[in-house]
C-alpha cells in the first residue's frame, strides 16, 4: 500500500510541474534562458496653444499650436497683435503667466497656453476755447451724433472713427468745422469759439438818442435792445435836442441827457463812444431843468456910485444839465445854490476889480479873456470860507494873445491876479485855475472882462469895481 501511495504522489507532482511550464510559455515572449522582463512605456508631455482676440503666436519660431514629448518641453513664445489690437498677456492653465509678448515656458505636464489680445480703449477729451477768454459760454458738441456739453470726456476703441461737430451757443460762432479722425491713442481735442454778436439794451430812454456804428445807425425814442456785431464801436448822442442835450419834456421843463449808466458805474458823457465786447445795459441819466430862467440884476459898487449888472442864466452855455437856484439878496450880494450852477455877470468897464465869495465848498471864479477864435479864461478856485479876488485890467490885456497858460510867468500872475482866503483868521493864497478850449462865438453873452462863476454848492458873491476907466 505504501508503495502505491508514493508512486501516486510522484506522478501528481510531475503533472503540476508540466502545467506550470505550459502556462509560463503562453504569457511571456521568448527571451532566452536567464533574461529579465521588459520596462513600462514612458508618459507623453502635451502642450496646446490657444489665441483669444486677434493676433498670431509663434512657438519656437513656428506657428505650431500643438506640441507633445516624452520629456519636459521648452517653449519660446512670441505674440504679435494685429493692427488696432494689443497684447494683454499669457495664461498658463488659466493662470496669468506673463504680460510680455516674448516669454519662455518649460512644460512638464499637460499644459494649455493662451495668448490674450485686446482692443485698447483710449480717452478723448474735448475742450472749448473761447475768445475773448473772459466771456466763456456754455458750448457743446455732437460726438458721433450725440449732443454733449463741453468740456466732455469720451472713450473710443483703437482705430474707431470719431466725428466731432462743434455747436456754438447764442451770439457765438464756431471756428472749427466738423472734425473726423481715427483714434490711435489718448488725445485732447480743442474746439475754438469766437463771440459774434452782442446785445446792447437801452433803458430809461427819455431823451431821443442816435446810435451809430460802422455800416448802420438807428434812432431810439423808447427802451429797446439792439443786437450788434461783437467788438463793434458805437457812438451815442442826443437826437433832436439843443446843444445842451435837452429836449422838451413838458410845458415847464426840459429833459436833459447828462450821462449814461452801464450797470457798474456812470459814463460821465452824454455822447460817449463805446466798444461792445459783451452784452451791456445802457441807461440814460436824465436831469430836468426849467424852460425859462429870469435874468437877475445886482448892484455893483463903483467909485462913482452903484450901477446895475446883469447876471445871465446859463441856458445857452450848459455842458451838463443842472439843478440850481439864484437870487439877488440886496446890498450887492448874489446868492447861488444847487448841485450845479453856472452864472455869467456882465460887468461895466473896469480897471481894477474886487470879488468877494463866501462859500461852503469850492467855487470857480474866472475872468473871460476872449471867446474867439479860442476860448480863454483865467481865475482861481476857491476853498470853503471867505475869498477875496483882486484883478487889474493889465492882466486881461496881456492874456489876449497867450495860447498856453505855461507862457504866463508865475511872478507876473501873482502880482496881477491876487486871491486870498480868510480861514480861521489867517489869510492864505487860493488855488490857481485856468480854462481854455475851442471858441464859442455863438454863446452870448460871454465877452472880454465879464465874470464866469461855476459852483456845486451854496455861495454868496459880491462884486466891486474898485477903479473905473
């Protein structure tokens, strides 16, 4: 029994060994006796290149966009944007890598490289420039058809067409036409505007006025507004009035154009010439005066007694309308008062003259030397207080042929025309006054040897002929 069992075991073992050899032979190549089994195949390294926007990419000098290798791969990258585009940066697997168009990348595993291109947007500022600068206005412009107030800031993509059409405000003109240009970078556009028209508004037109300018004129008899070319020169003058700028207002008074007001101050002329560089409001400054003033007679003391002298009201001689009164107070004294008064006194012949003035302010006392072909008068300006003037006829005779006050020697002046001011019991010399200008032969009476008195305050005047011819 033992012998049979041992043989069976040996046979079984041999059978298992043969089966193992057969299985090994089916699953393995023939390698020869004693060779080792083969190694695993290496993994692939893959890189793909993508483009966003408009541009081209070179990798290692070629336009190849797909790369693979069995080992780490080095890529030399170059990005080239198309016209009107710009390179923004590289993305590696969605992560920013570099903003430089030339970059080097070592690829160690599967990688996606993206070159990002974008169209730049540039800032465009539109600025108005006004002439004159001080008269800036609310200008505007149409930017690609859209009306926008100026100054304005706009944005435009590169290579886009921008059209800017200036729109001038009222009374202005645009010096630019419509501008069309391609945007290739940030820039500033200046639009130039020039004042073209101004409006002159006339108010309180009581005295008719003639408005004249180059190429035209008009007469205003009531309030009005005139639109005139910018920077034009206009001349204003009373129309249909007498030489004093006075026209009948009603049965008892004249309305006299004395000056103009421009809203910021008074223009002290009734016929000014103005240059219009902006809108302006002009208003008449009007004064009213009685249609008739009576002639006043005063007593003038002379060495041989008292004579009558006529004091003529200043109707024919006014430069500016006035409000004033005057009367004879007796004993040779004449009283005058008001904001403005002008009197001429027709004196009898004299060799030496003495004039007393008691005033509350400055009074001009002049002796008329001649009235044609030029007007010439000389005297002194008083000060508040009591002034005494002493004049001899030699002073008048010599000045008849003098054209300029500078030709009169000061020592001769002082010895022939004396003026003293009694102030606080002290006598001091009065200020000098000289008047000259065009002759006024039609202004009568205004003859050699007469007196001309002008004041802006109350005064009492007394005249004495100390020595007669």
